[in-house]
C-alpha cells in the first residue's frame, strides 16, 4: 500500500504517547493527517512552536533536560540546516555531558519536494548531520521502517536524526526488515556480481533496476543502508567481502572531504588521523587537547612508525 | 547551613549582600590575575545580579546535589561573561574553594568559558543566544509536569542581537511562561563597542513589554537593594506573563581602566591594577 513514512511513524508515536506520559512532539508549524489526532488528544504534549526551527531545537533541549523524550518534527532542510548551530551546541555538545533523548524528524529527503526548488531540496543534510559527534543519522527507504525507528529512537538515549521522504510510496520490496535495527542495513538482493549500497529513495531506484541488470547477466548485491553514520561496519564489511566492486547511491551530495578523496587515490593505503567522535572538555594547552583528541605529536609519531613497519 | 542562610534576615541582608558582592568581585579579579585569558569585564558587570540571585534566597539552589529535582533552573546564557560564577558556586558549596586556584590550568574543570562539567551549570553557553530558548523549554516542561520550580536565565544585552532570542521571547509570552524569569545584564557594551552604536536595543523595556513580558528595570544594577526589590516585585506578581529583570550595569565595574573603555569586552586587566585594587600585591 502506498503511504508516507510520516504517517506510519506518527501513528506509532501516538501509541507511544498514549502509553507513556514522557513523550512530547514539537512541530515547526508542520503537519500531517496523523498529527491532527495527536494534537487533539495531547494538547499539553504537542507543541507547535511556529516557524522557528532554531527555537524548536532549544525547546527540545529544555524538555529533554527535564526528562521528556522529545520528537522534533519539521521540513528536512529546515530542521537540519536552519538550526544547525542549535543542534550542534544544545544537542550534540550538551548531550555528551547531560543525558537527553531527542529525535529530529526531517520530512523531504533529497528531491522529494521536487517542484519546490533548491530551498526545499535536501541534499546536504546527510553530510552535515553526519559530521556531528553524538548524533545518529538514519535515512529510511520506506514506510514499513518508520514504526520500527519510532520505537527504536524513543527507546535509545541520545540524539537522532530521521530522514523521511515526503511522498507516499509502496514498500521497496517484500524483503522485510529483519535485523535492520541491529545492523543498520538490510539486504534486498543477495547477488555477488557487484554491490549497490543505496539509501532512502535511491533504494527504490536500485530495486527497480534489478530486472534490467539481470537481463544483462548481472546479479547484484543490493543493500538498503539506513543507519547512515552508525551502521554495523563489521556486518556491512562481511556482506561486501564477496563482491568485486561497490556502487554507492544516495540522493544527497557525496562526501567531499579530503579524507575520502585521498582514500580513493590511495586505494586502501591511506592512514587517516583526525579528531575523534566526541567533544573535548578537558582544560589544557593546544598540545594537551591534541593528546586528548588523539592527534597528539607522540600519537602521530607512533602511528607513522606503525604504518611504516606494516609496509616494510 | 549553606552559604545563603545568613542573608535571609531582611534587616541585614542588603548590607551582607553588598559585602558578599564585593568579595565576589575581588575573587573574580584574583582569578583573572591568575588566568589572564578569562573575559573579565563582562563578568564584573553581573556580580551583584548573580550574588543576589544565589545568596538572597531568590533562587532555590541545591549545592549538595546540583541537579536535585527541587532546584530552580539557572541558565547563564551569556557564557563568556560569567567567571564571577566560579567564586559564587564554590562559596555556595558546589565545589571546593581550592578549585578557584586552578582556573584555565591543565586538568582543571574550570575553563575560560564555563560548561556543565562544572557542578551548578545546567547548560553550555559559550555560543550566545541559546539560553532563553532552552530555558523556555525547561519552564514549559516543568509546567507540563506540574512542578513549581522556576527557570532563571541570565542574558547579556549584546547577546540580544541574536535572532533566536526573539523567537524564544515570542514563544514564552505566547505560552504564558510565568515560571520563566529572564535577567538582562545591560552593561551597554559588546565586543566592538557600545551596544547602541552596533544595533540599538533601546527602548529595551518597551520591547520586552511589547512582546508580552512583564518587565522591571533596575536603574543601578550594582545596588543590591534595588535588585532585591526588582526580583521581589516580579516574583510576587500574579501576572501570567514571563518576567524580565533589566539591570543597568557597568561593564568592568570596579576597574577604572575598563569602566569607560569601549572595547572593554576584549580587554584584560594588568597585574599592577589588580594588585592595587586588591591591596595584596605580594599574593601569587
């Protein structure tokens, strides 16, 4: 059946709100038919903050600090990039010190608001949100996944971003979602000629290409990646170990970092050192902060020597 | 007995609070002498405001258990200018006084800009403009839970340049967050000069009022009696509106080289001047 991610997600949120008094939903003046039922039943736990995404994030922080499990809901480019500073400071940084449970839901992945133009096309969110420590990014491919992630995100402490398509779709296929929460991806077709790792709507595209690929004698491994920056890397690596080549498909800008560029050039011979996936609160000199971050002078020397020894 | 109890007698507390504020100012300067990288001018303007808030009983604090559910939430949104919080928190019992010797030293938990590693700090505010929104969230959350605790948020006047503050102002008024009390340290200067020459905020009281807030302006934000009266007037009110105490203060209060310097925000104070103010030139 064609339906939207937000409708199946919000139906589950309504059930969770009925079961638990600590779930609140904040919307930046953005609705859905399923929201009408929530705001009718929970006038005290549904708050329309107005067209004010920056304030939405800070309000979500305040609610979360008081022990509420918070869902922030708005159009995808606005709930990620309009308020990126608030997400960084009040959620990503603060949550490292004070426990919070906040799930941001952005509707309008990629080009799903097709005719609305570049302000509504959301193609940078995966890159910018993935850059933040302490924040898990999930890019869903169909509405059957949304209820699973509603429950998962409400149960999982921390800060999460759920990326939803705006349009109603059929499920990608009948592969089911077994193991999806645990591994962060699912296998849509277990071929071995090449791998296609796709996320969001591009998983629909990849699946739709299957007949044509088979007609060309190609049986691909199709992987639907959901846990975009927090996938079970060992499990994914094991899947990809049997295929000679992998194609990544995403309705978003590709990673333009120099690390990615060098990794491509170096062909598996790159050693990269950078700041770890956490903020540094230790007080000290720049050198001491480098040590805490894992890029201290002695650490760099050790890594070089290890690398050199491994190559020798 | 915690550090505030002696300040509750109405007959003596204004005098005692003024003495305490003097001590806080001296300690703030002593910290700056040991850690010149701290921002001192904007810390000195809020000394009396924060002293009254913490010592007079206006705010309910729980130093033995900093995140106790019964505490009032205090958010120091002007993160840069709050080194004066260190002696206040230590004196109130949030952490040992000896920690004041370690500000900005390796391994210390007291940095140049406070963060919630420090007992008594609720949020992180090195980036300006977030505190009132977060405070609106805690205030609404507390009300939703039926809790009586209040949220106090200290803002700088320069910080009011940030648009997110005004989103929160509108929201708090719309939702009648009477348990939210903003305090504006109106010291008149920001990094590159006087606030009224950068983006003029005046008339600030009228702006808050027009946004639906109950206001009280303290003409001399260094007069503890005026501050006490202002807080008491606001907190005694039955109005459903959120409240704001606008305190007219002097940036760099107590340090002659800062008091009239347009760029005081980024200026330090030399050791000789602090020695002369504290009268303890031989101190380390």
